C-alpha cells in the first residue's frame, strides 16, 4: 500500500493520517507531531490591535515631525543656497579729484581678483591705443560707456563686485569731475567705506587739494553722507616725478591729516594711508616688494579693505531702503542700499512718502536672484502695485507696521 501511495502521490493526495503513517513506516522510531497552536484569546487579540493602533499613531506623529522639520526657515534656506552670504558684505566707493586714477584702480582690483580675464584686458589695451590713450585701458573695465571712454572721465557711478577671503565687496566708482557731483553723491550715499584716491604726481595732488579741487569736496561729502571709514591711497607712486619717494608720501599725508580732522574724521581710528600704483597693480593684492619701495612696512590695499570694521546693522529692524534709481522691466524695479531690516521675496511693504502699498516680486543682489537680502546689501527690488512714474529718487521703501 505504501508503494501505491507513493506512486500515485500527484493523482491522489494522501490524507494527514496516511502521510504520518507513511513516514512512520520509513523511520525506526515513531515521529512526534507538534501540538496545534492554541486559539488566540480575545484578550491577546485586543492587545495586538491596541499595539498596532499605537504604532500607527507613532508613525503619524513621526511623519508630522518630519514635515515640520522639512520646512526650513527662509534664513537657513538662503544661507544654504548662498554659502558666500556667510561672508560679510561691504560697499566701497572710490572718490577723489578727476584723473587721480579711481577707475584705473577699480579696474585693477577687478583684474587682480579674477573678475576680468587677460583676453578682455588685451582688447581694452588695443582700444585705448587706437584712441592714443595707452594708460587708460584699466579704466575701461569700470568706464563702460563710449562717452566715458572718449572723454576719459567717469560720468555714471560704475558698479562691480569682487571677493577676498573674508569679505564680499561692491565697488562704486564715483565720478571725480565737478559737473557730475550729483552722481558722486548717489554713489557715496550707498557706501560703508571710502577709498580716497590721491595722485602723487607733481602738481596733480596740489590741483586736487587747492580751493575748488574735488579732493576736499569729496571728503566733506563722504563724511556728510555717512562714510565713516576712509582709506587714503596715494596713487601713481611709480610715476617718474615720484619714483616711490617717501618724502612725497609724507608730504601728502601731513597736508591731508589736518583737513581730514577738520572734516570730522578720527584720523588714528578711521583713516589709513597707503602708497600704491593703480596702473601697475603694486601694493594692491600683495605687499610691495622691498626692491621697489624699501620704506613701506604696512599692509597692501586688499589687506586694509579686508580688515575694515563693518558698521553695526540690524537685520531684524524695520525695513528702510532709500531709493536711488528706478526703471521698468516687466514691472517696476527700484535700486538702493538696505539700511535696516531684511527684504524677503513676497513681502508687503510701503513706498514713502506717497504711502503706496507694494508687494516684492523678486530681489536681486550682485546680479543674482535671492530669496532675501539684509542690511548693507545693494539690491534691485521688483515691485507690484506701483508705477515707475510714481517713484522718485529719495523715496524710501519701508515696512508697513513701522
């Protein structure tokens, strides 16, 4: 019988008893069959149900917490998006008499910090040579309009950006000519630090410093407009009439110091003098070589700018942004420096004094779109709810509640 069952296993599946008997027949000892599991009691069922329920609640709570954690505050999000925002930010305005070398120095800074490549410099060199103005090629980096290049004078406030190890800078290249003083004012009003460029060339310092020269006027305007720190760079030190002369540098410093004091500057604390050559880029990114200038032991321009103390600002204060310019670009765009508070995309703000309620559509900083911008930043803010014609330079973008 056993053999029959085995042969016909597929056709006639054996019963449990037959299967057991069958295996018993093959084994020497009878096989013990495990006792069936006891039926689950009502109490244990209830226990399992309640445990499942609590597990579901725990999972739900964990998901809820995850969702909450997933909502990253705007500030954190912005910091993650823009690592460079962790660097402090400073606005530097270049001021001084016409032809002192402001645009050339600004252009050289951009070249040394890698913002302009060699090919562009070669192009500008050729362009300047064609105009018989060989020494102007560095200024072409900052002076971009044809009018400025033909005249060799800055007219509009040039704007550019560069970075050092610890700081992001916005350069504002102000015009030196007295016909464009209003433009110089709009540049200085946005700055935290002033770089006063003085020409060491024989006769040029005297012309700028005498009555009617722009050196004096620019210093007084900068102080009035809130530029509290001043770096006085004595430029053109490599010029044949100067040749890195210590006497010439000391003469300029001794004449400027009493005037800076009378303009309200604390010379020991807020003013730093240093010699440079803007055209050759000497003592700017790296310290001047002893073989060129043996007597100067101080820092170079980049070191001075990097160590300037930043004025205290309040990112949590009420929004205050004086508007310096406006234009139309699929909406109304206003430009200016945030003096207090933080502007976020989507904020509802007020344009004073005409009390226009506006909404922030986007914020642009250093040519990049950002979700928010804090005090000290030079920004372009696109607004909804106001026409470009209804805004004038001097109006203030401010918070609604304050």
